[in-house]
């Protein structure tokens, strides 16, 4: 296996783990236990996605420079949300939700953009749709969830 193949394999495995665990964490009861465990696993697998995406994009810069920027931005959101939970600054819960769900939007966007050419029928649609659709769907969810936790009595 080549070095590229090694990083690509880890990238795919950790990306699949991120997608599954992130969704499970989003729906898990928000208390210490499963949500915390799944959140730590999500962040850890996102670190692997980020590092492998950076390496892959640098190795094949011409074809996948965009992957570098998606990885940088998306992991930045994941780290922001993760640190908000750990440090608990003012409005930490909204920051945590925004960062974690924003990073999930980032990984969904990356999966769509990278793989859309292999999916019949939708591969004929304009690529811009797949760049924007996760954000168009996910942003109102982040806003709604964040507002819900801000108005919830303590």
C-alpha cells in the first residue's frame, strides 16, 4: 500500500465513523454518559479526518486543494464546539452546538462533493447544489436548536 493509500484508507474509515457517531451524538440524551462518549469519539475521529485530509490534499494538490480548505474550516468548527464544552465560556452551549453541528455540515458537504460524480442521475446536477445544500438544510437546524437551549429554563 502506498503512503497515499494508507492515508486515504484512514480518511475514509474515520470519515464514516464521524458521520455515524456524529449523528448518534446529536440524537443522544444530552447528559454525561453516551452523549459525552460519542462526542469524544466524534472529535477524535474528526482529528484523523482532518490530518488525513491535509496530507491527501497536499499530496494531490491540483486535484484536491479544496479538500484542504474544507478540512481546515470544518475541523475549526469541531474544535470550536469541543473547546466550548470543555472551557464553558459565556453562552458555551450555543457555541458547542454551533461548532459541532457546523462541523457535521462540513463533513457531509465534503462527502457529497467528493463522491457525487459516482452517483447516477444526481451527478448531472450542478455541483454548486452539493456545496450549498448541507448548509442550507443544516443552518436552520443549528439556529433552532441553539434558540431552544437559550430559552429553556435552567
